[in-house]
C-alpha cells in the first residue's frame, strides 16, 4: 500500500473513532486539545513511532482512552488519569 493511502486510512480511523465515541452526546473533549496532550505525553514518556501511520494509530488509541477518562465519574471510588 502506498504511503498516501496509509495516511488517509489512519486519518479516517482517528476521525471515525472520535465520531463514534462522541456520537449523540455532548462533546466531551476538544480534539485539538487532546492532540496537544498527546504531544506532551509522547515527550514525557519519550515515545517515538516508526511512521506517521503508527503515530496516527497511537493517537486514536490515546483519544479513546482520554475520552474514557474524561467521562469517568470519580464518585465510583477510583480515579483514572493519563500515565
């Protein structure tokens, strides 16, 4: 598969993940803010990925987890955080 197609597919994965997680609900997060948090997280934990496609995939996983953390109700007895 060529590089442009892989980037397109990875971008579509991020967009669809964001859509599915926020569909029909008040937007829990701002995607630009999450991307900044992702960059900070990568620096903090010294993360580097082999390709833009892998970086995009890793961002989609980070986004999914970030939304789950933001939706979490701390009244249930435990807390969640990015680590």
